[in-house]
């Protein structure tokens, strides 16, 4: 190749004009460059290891430079050789061997154009004695209707092999706050290549390592005293000639609304269902409030299926319904009812997890401390018949989160204790009394009231768990119900508990 040569980008140059409008997420656009590097490695593995030794590994590094508004992608794969060079820069030029991750001839061009109008590719191909560089200025290409670009070359060692892609003046720069999500998606997409030791993927010098979710290992939901079972099932079935599914489905040890779901693989790479965007068809997972929606996950390798050119999804045609039925039947058998286990099994939280509910307790008490005096006074003032309140003692418990506050109205003092208990021996969801206040007040002029919500009650286990956002509204209802019961005991009028509760919950919900 001469020091200054040309590369043709015709006749599909007009295709490049629309590539900036392709629907990408940042991680899928970056994945196009990683795909090309893996494709180069897979097609040249023997030659690369002959030069570098059997310990050679593919390294792809993505560098984000905010100050210069530039993204650089480097790899140590086999480079773009002379035979493929012209094809590599023409849009929609399908490679001769499209059985790996490069199959449409669009990846690098579409992703680069989506990110930036100016980009540059520098490469040294294994076995060739020169480095080649070509620069794209899309605005100039369109304005001048260019069909060829200059290629600059210089001498290079024939054993050198790399490709560097630089994107300048990036239009869609991944910002710092979003970069963590980009990393999570990339490590999820390439988990199979990473775990097999084929790929070292770095973003901003950080090596991305995929963390395998822990699998639930407990007895069957309908035999709680039986033998513990690891809830993972290998999957392998044929949909029709040429279309098959292999992999596994399992139950997460720790439920996750965001990270459950299936990851759908094709040619070793996740096509659909990376990180927090798991593939969760309702036919199998139910609605978002179901336990299986939060617990079931899996890796399913689809052979023989087609994908869109951006590799964002499987082209199912009429096969989706067949696939879902076969899969559901496979994980719902009587011998191994994985789907039913995910829905019916209840995980008891640890003491540490229960203690995270303190935030709900603190926020509820601080709000009640401001609003309860007036709310309670309004209800009491509406009661015409007043009786002496009865005292009720409650069983104390050590496994509890505790807060107290005082209110005063009509020259009367109340000391209110709010408790969140995680003692599994308690049978009641809500308890109201006075004896579990930590320091018993001897002054009889102070009315002591205790309101306890059990976090280990079946209702709380099923509907709230240790989620602060779910516990807090239930705790507020418990507080209003407890106070309404105390007030109703003064009046001894049937129906007052409900009436008082409705009035209190309205008053306690009013904004400051």
C-alpha cells in the first residue's frame, strides 16, 4: 500500500447519512466496536496465539475523555487486513464470513456515525508491514459527495496487530452519572466471553467482571422440612428444524425487581435482556408485583434465530408463542416446579435487613410528631361521650426498632412509642398498648401509648419484606389505626374506631 492511497466508500455512501438516527442505547453502540474486535479474534485465534503464545487474551479498552469530548476504543485483535480494508468502510457490505459477530457490515459505521460526525480508524493487521489510517468527516463527505477517502500508511512490524477507533466531538457523550450503567450493561452483554477467559474488557481502565447471582438453595415450598434443592434447571429443546434453545433457568437467592429476567444470547453475546432490562414475558413472569417477576432469571442461548442489524432484539416471527409455551412447560413440571417455587416460597429476611427499616420508622415518627397533636385533638374534640381509657399490657420484645415522641393537647400529655418488631414469635400484625415503652413513666398524668407493627407477620413478608418504601405507608396506617383505637376507648361508641381512623389518616396525610 502506498503512503497515500484511497479507499472507496461508494455506492452506499447515502446510507451513512441516516445512521446518526439509528435507535441505540450507549452500551449497544459501544458494543458494536467490541463485537468487531471479538469477531477478529475468533477468525484469527490460531495465528494470534502463534505470535503471542497460548496465554494471549483479547483486550478491548474503551476510554471516555470528557475534557476533549472524545471516545477511543482500542483492541489487540488481528487488525483490518488489506483484503478486508475496502469492505470495512462501505456501509451494508456483508463480510464473506458472517457466521461470527460481524454479519451485516454495518456495526462500526452505524455506531461511529451515531456517536460523532468525525471519526478515525487506525489499524495494523497481523502479518502486514504497515499501519493504515482513514479519517471520516461526515459533514464534508455529504457536502462534497465524496466517494473515496484518503488512506495514510506508514511502516509497521508485521507481528503488530491492533485497531484504534477515535470518535471526535462526540454528540452523545456518556456522562459520569450514567457511566456506571453503561459498564453494567457491557459486562452483562459480554459475560460469556469474560467468564471463558476470551475477553478482557476495560472501560476507563477498569476491568469489567461479571458477578454471577447466587441461586436459591432451599426445600420445596410445599415441603418446608424437606431436603434443600439448588433451584436451577438446565434447558434444552428444539422449536423447529434449525431453531433451538439451550441454557438454564434459576431462582435468585435475593429477589431483585431490576435484575431478574432472562438474558437471550446469540453467538455467545447477549442480544436482549442485559443488566436491568431482563427479558420478562408476562406469560412466564406474571405482573411486576409477582414474586417470580423478581426472582426468576436465566441464560438462554438461541441458535438459528435472526436479529436486527443493531443487534437489539431477536426476530421471532411466529416462534415466540411456541418458545414461551415450551419454556414454561419445562420449568413448571411436577418433579421440579421452579416457577411455582419462585412464586410461593417466602424468604425470611436477616436481622440486618430488618434493621434497614429504621428509615421508615424515623420518617414516620418525625412526621407524626408534627401532625399528631392537632390531628388527635380534632378527633377527641368531636367526641361527646368520654370514658376513662382502659390500660392494656403487651408482651415486650428485644428484636425491635423503637422510637418515642410526645404530644400535648387540651392540657393532657401523651407519650407515644412506635415499634417495628422482627420477632418471629409475635402473632399479631398490629398491637396497641402501653407496657413495651422502654422507660415506664410513673407520672399518671402522662398517657402512655404503644403501637407495634410486626415485620415478620405473613402479610408483611409477602407484601413489604424489608423495602422501606413499602413499610412506611403500612406503618402510617398502623399508627392511625392505633391512635383511633385509643380514642375510641374513651367514647365507647360502636363504629368509632373506623370513623376515627378515616379522619386521622386524612389529617396525618396532609402536607405541611
